[in-house]
């Protein structure tokens, strides 16, 4: 069970980061370069969408906090911190993570409704 859960977390975070990057590229002003720091991609993509792409949305603190918690588990796995992974792996729900990611995209999608300048 441990490996299945962790692999799902890794895949979900890869999907989230790639999808947010795709949204940034789709809505960015061609004059503004997409420069995202490696350490905090998710937060940076969200900030870029708001600040540079002028998409007006707010992600609830609770959602960002959950993302941060799951990211710690993912990073611990990636860096071999097995004690941390073992301690927190069973303290989360994959359905909660899916719901959290869905809420992020739903919020952004609602903010983008009627926005027609994709890729301009």
C-alpha cells in the first residue's frame, strides 16, 4: 500500500505542476517570460497566473496548506527520508488530494471563463 500511495502522490504532483505550467503558457503575454524557480513551482505558477496573466482568482489557505503538507511527503520520498515518509504516509487520503487538486483547477477555470486572449 505504501508504494501505491506514494506513487499516486508523485503522479498527482507531476500532473499539477505540468498543468499549471501549461495554463501559464496558454494565458501569458508573449512579452513576459515564464521564469519559475525550481523549489516552489506550484506557488510560483499560481502567482504567475494571477500577476502576469491577469487571471483574478484566490486559492483558499486551507487548500494551499494541504498542498504544502502533501508536497512534504513527496519531497521526503524523493530524498529518501524514509522515517518522515513512514510516519506521514498513512496520515493522508488520496481522495482528499484529488479533491484539493480539482478545487484548484475549478477555481482557475471559473476565473478564466470569458477570457479570450489565450496566447496573445
